[in-house]
């Protein structure tokens, strides 16, 4: 189908179109548009039903492969990272710590058999999450 490897295609797009670095949906759509054109179709005139047939027949680059390659490229090549890459990775550490804290709280109260305390802790954590989102 496409002779150029997925990694090369994704890298070229990330280098030349910075707006694709933070949006996997746009990146996948761009690759799929190339796939459709390469297969001999006119991207602007293809029907949704025809697109679904092409998709169902496996004639488009796997979206999971595209995302996986993008993640790996951005991990290894900082110049291909988007604007939200560092923000997302900073939050990753905070979320991991919240999960660890949550597990420790739940383990301690659940193992002790004190289900009211378990329920209260769940409620407290849910309320805390609600306040962080606002």
C-alpha cells in the first residue's frame, strides 16, 4: 500500500506541521488522507460510506501505530514535541502520586474492616477531585 514507513511519515508531518504535534486526531486524519490519495481516490469526493469500506478493509494505516510512533518520536526527539507535551508529563507525576495516595488510603481502611471510614474516604477524594476540576 504505502511504501514509506509509518515512522518516516509521522516524523515528516511532525517536522513540517507543528499543529499536528498535540492532536492525534488531526495527525491520524492527515495520514489517512494521504492513504486515500495514494490508493487512487480523490480525498474531496470520497463518500463517508466508501471511506468506511476502505477503513473496514484495513486499507488505512493503523491509528494505534500512528499514535505509538508519535509518542516514541516525541520521547526521543524533543524538537518534535508539541506545546502541551511538558505540561502533560508534569501532570503525569501528580496523577501517579494521587493514585498511590488513594491506594494507600483504601488499603488501610478496607483491610481494617471499617467500611464507614472507607466510604468517607471515597467521598472525600471524590469531592477533592471535583474541586480540582473547577
